[in-house]
C-alpha cells in the first residue's frame, strides 16, 4: 500500500519534471541553446498564478495566467537577449542565462518580497479520493499526473502531426535549409521558446500549489531537468518523458525505501543517515550509469 | 614585454597595493576584502585552466571549492576535538597546520576531479555542462543530508588554522599567505601553458580533429587539466574556509560554480590574470552596489548581460585585445 502511494508520488513528480524538461529539450534540440534561465520562467509562472489567484480568488484564472505570463516572459527574453546568443558558444549562453537568473530572482524578490506565498486549491480539486484497492490519494496530485499525460500526448501530436511540428523538426535537422525554403526561422524560434517557457510556467504553478511559491524555487528543478535530458537524450520529447519518469520514480522510491532497506543490515540511526544521503545521490548515480553505457542519452542521436 | 604581461603585472600590483595601503590606513575590513578577492581569484585561476585553456565549460567547480573547504574544516574540527578522522585502515588524525591541510585538500579535490572528469569528459558541449553541474549537485545534496559534519547548517571551527612562523589571525599576514599562493598558482599555470602539455591542450581545444591527427589524445590531456584545475580550486576552497572559519553546503552550490565562472568571464577567458581582475571587480561591485541597494544582484546581472553581449573578451580583452590569427 505504501509502495503504491510512493509510486504514484513518483509518477506525479516525474510528470512535473517532464513539463520542465520538454521545453528545455526542445530549445536545446532546435536552437542548440543551453538555457539556465528556464528555472526562472518556472518561478515566473508560479508567482503569476499566486498573484492572479490571490487577486481574483480563482485558481483557474491563476493557472491560465501562469501559462500566459511565463510564455510572454519567455517571448520577451527571447526577443531581447536569447536570439543574440544562438550563434555564440555555450559559454556565452551559460553566462548570459545565469545573468538572467540573477535579474529574474532579485527582481521577483523586489516585487513580492522574500516570504513564500501559498496557493489554496479550489474545493473541486482538494481532498482525497479512494482508489481501487482502498488507497486514499490526494485528488490534486492525480490531476497533475493526468495533466502531464495530456501535455505529453499534445506535444507528441504537435511535433509529429502538425505543420508547426514539421517545421520544428526541420529546424532541428538543418536550420539554413528551412530558412531557404521560406520559413521565418526567427519567428519559429520565438514560438518554440515561448512554448517551452509556458510549459515551465505551468509546472511552476502546479508545484507551487503543492509546496510554496518562493524565489529560487526554479533552480533545483532546473538541475533535475538537466539530469532528465542527459538521461533521455537532447532534443527528444520521448526521451524527456522516459527520463523524467525514471528520475521521478528513482528519487521518490529511493527516499522512501532506502533507509528502511538499510535498517535491516545496520542500526536504525546510521541507516537513516546513510540511507537519506545515498537516496539524494541516487538519480545522479543513475545518470552516471546511463553516461557510461550511452553517452548520448537513451534516445539521443548524437553526442554534443 | 607584451601588453598583456604589463596588464597582468598592473592587476596583481593593484590587488597587493590595495591591501598594503589599507593596512597602513588601519582599514582591516578592506584587507579582508582583498583577501577574499585573492582567494576567489585563485579559484578563478583554477577554473580558467579547464575553461579558458582547455575549453571545458565546467559548471561544477563549486564541488572542488566546497570539497577543499570541507577538508579544511573537518581536519580542523578533529584537531580541536582530539578525535581522529578515521581509524581504519590507518589512523588519520585531525590537524590545524595549514601546510598539512593544503596538500590533503588538493589531493581530495583532485581525486574528485579525476572521477567526475573521467565520466564527464566522455561527453562534449551542452552535455558536458549539464553533467558537471549534476555531479556537483550530487555532492551538494550529499553534504546537505549527511549529518556527521553539520549537514544543512554547515560546520564552523573557532580558531583559524596556523602557519609556522606567521600569525594567521592578523588580516594582512593571512592576506600575504593567500596572495603568495595566488602568485604561485599563476606561475605554475604560466609554466604549464608554455610547456608541451599546455601547447597540446591549446591545440586540442582549437581543433580536436587536427590534434588527434598529430597523435595527441585529447581525452587524457583534458582529464589532466581538469584534475589540476580541480586541485587549484580545492586549495582556494581550503583558504576560503579558513577565512570564514566556517563551511556550509552553500560553498558546494551551483551558484558558487556560476560565480567562479563569472570571475573568469568578467576578467577575460583564457587570460592568465583575467580571473584576478574579475574576482577583484566582483568583490568591489558586491561592496559598492550592495551599499546602494539590497537588490544589487539585478545590477550585477544586467552588467554581466552587457559584457556577454557587447564585450565578450572581458576586461583584459578590452584593455589588451588579442590579435586575431585564425
């Protein structure tokens, strides 16, 4: 029973990571850009949701605002800064997006203060439901799992079946060629960046509802999203999904089970200490293992 | 003497001169600021070896900075409590002697750099950045969740470690130690870069395919440079721990990695004394802008953006532009 609950937690965590990683991997794959500020857009989404939900009293409006605000912030940043970086090397990209994090984080602290904000769920989404087998599980976490699945399906459809998706895939393969074929590549890049930003903002709002909304909330998630992409392979939505679920499951189950498993071989106190320390390293060990076997990631086509 | 050498000498003289003048005026706080700048500069010099000369964009050097710091703090706290660090397979006692602490700090961070580098260098480009970041984060979370040495709260030790013949509590004497190590590290880097190893490393950075055709294996070269780089940054971490008599997981956090990288870029990537200028400017900005507004990092961020977008060579690049010979 505990195992089933933790597995659901891991699934929910994985879906949330997928929302982050999907945008990152698209931007990597299509534009070849490493964007450290993706976590800042996640934070923007969470704060937009908290501010709008607080002002109007409607969680749904807040959720919509998180998507819109993060996508708008993403488009703005792309137009002002990011598009000057496509031709630069990765070092410049890292530095410029690191600078963007400083601006976003301190700017948000200036606007909203350093104290965390909390979101309240509408009654329709709060409370627990009884799953088959008698397990009580919070409804909202199930909603996140469902939403993540829907976004994944939507993205597969968008990338695989629509004209925009064809252009995105073509941009990944050969940007000069599709420019020559008359596709406005600058606009395509802005759209892809805003799409990724919007997904990050949505993830921020959802997680902000479970935990709290505060400055700096995006960075730990950003680094986990990097791990997801390294495992899944750059540019692959499928890789992002598989990687996110692997990381979510490994982390959640590791933290839940390792101390207990170790307690069978050593005394409880040291098992707890070693177990929690080891559990926090588990996903990185997973990443190292993937790197040893497949340096380009599970679904990656090429390294670098 | 080239223009860059002249600029290098001016930068070093400015740092040391600031400390000496501040000492003469009785401004102990400024001496401490200069010490901090010298330590950050040392970390930057270490990263520059990997980043600037080896072309390895590592976003995980806080790992080595923090490991150096933790080695220093752990040895010092064991020296204070009198308990050995480890008993098996042989007894390792704590120590509060800097000449004993430094080699251990460098060895441990070098070992970590060897492990992380051996795995990370299997990848290139964006993957390398993310993988180094992720491994540093792994060590960060380990330090946070390992309660033996303070966990999240960090570990403080009450007496600064000692150096034979010097009073390390005197700010200017501690500055002298840090500045001497900085100059030594710069000298070692200059020698390495002029040696065959440095030339091969440079060649492997500029054109790996051509270097390979000449019979040079980039992997081994890069790994060696990465380990050396980690050792220098580890030494800087040990000095930083002694400066504050405190270490915490913040030294291992990825913000620290970003900051060390900022020192290098502000000054100029691949310039010998670039990190010294960068670290000094960073400390100066922190002090000046921090006095203007609590949100000084917004200004720092905008300044950084400006430098990346409009002056990619950094400060040294502005003063002593490098002739293009591609």
